């Protein structure tokens, strides 16, 4: 069996190149494979070995890290000549972005072919990799994670192990992305308010950045409220948000700017109020979303 200073990297997109470089920087023997071989040139010049096939790359090391565009691309690699046979005895850390269903199916495929499997979700840009706080969500069998953790820490110091269900990392990735996109939609509507009122959108961005730590603490509190199931008012009564989102909608209507986001938000809060949730903590809105 290969020693622990060997790793194979499949996929040399923007993230894959950085992953391979980080392993090289830490003295690993790195075997590469990519559909387009010339993407490996700079890494080969630094000491990496370019495999002639994906199967050859997998056979070169006990552990392989795959990071390709999507699971369609990953499945195409799995279907290549010799790949299934080469999986036997290997540990695959799949860092390709996908859904919980993708992760479950990939783990089952890996197990059928004699491989250990971890699912990972990188929550950073390529230039943020390799830092002590780089966030990486990981799920899969605990013994497999324990073996892979030293290699994964080369890529990301902020590893969060989410348990044995392979789907957990992908599910948590989607949950956190939901928060990010929800925040972004609200931020962009705020930018339209700023533009309409004639104040500096960059200054608006700075103000929002300043309140984010406080907002993050509030979200953490609301998550604990949901987990506890006790929606008695502790920080923010639902009724305040019913009125606030209605004001945002009314202001957009009066200004003639897009009402799409505030209409959606105000509509949800109106329905929650009509359902009798106005006198509970803001997080009680989840009761409406559960139906």
C-alpha cells in the first residue's frame, strides 16, 4: 500500500490546480489526471506525475481527491475504462459539488467497487484554500475520515466533520448556500433602495458588513430556538417582522422599484401572522415552511 505522503488528484480546474499545488507544497508525491492534459504542465514542472488515464491515477495512491465541475463529469470519469477496477482498496475524497442524492449514489458505487468514500464540500474560493480557517464540510464513515483527515487538513484547516451519512456534507452545503443566497437577494434589493434614494451603494455595503457579526449571532440564536422547539419570544417577536417587511414592500411600490423580493418576504410573514404566529419568536416562521 502507498505511504501517506502520496495522493492522486483528479480534475484540474481552478480548484483542482490549487489542491494539487498545496499537496506538492507539503512534500506529497502527487499523481494527476485531467481530461485536458496540458492543464497539468505547470504542476508537472513542480514535480507532479501526470497519469495517462484516470484509472492509472487512482492506482498510484491509496487516497484520491476528485474535484470536477459537477457529478455528471464525475460519473463520466467513473465510467471510463479501468476506473471501477482501480477503485478497489482506494479511499476517494469527493470534493465535487453535488446534491445529497449524488453523494449517496457515489458512496454506494464506491463501496460496490471496494473503495472507501468521503464526501466533502469546499466553502471557499481557490485563493482561500490552505488556510487555518478554510472551511471544508466532510461526511462519511468515521474511520475513513480519521485516515483522510491529515491530508484534508493540507487543503483546509477549518474542517467540520458532520457524521457518517455521506449525504450530510452536501446537505449542509445547500443549507448554508440557502442562507447566503437569501442574504444576497435582500442585499441587492437594498442596493436598489440605495440607488433610488441617491446614496452611495459602496457605503451601504460597508454598513451591511458592519452589522453582519451581530446578525450572525442572531441567526445562531434562532437556530437554537428551532432546535429546542420553544418559540416563546426571546429576542425578536414575529409581529415586528410582519410590519417591517410590509414597509419594505410599500416603499418599493411607492418608489417604483422591483417588488419581487419584498412581495415574497412580506407575503410569507403575512401568512405566518394569519396562522397565529405573530406573538411568537421570529424563528416560528419555520412552522409555516414545514407544511
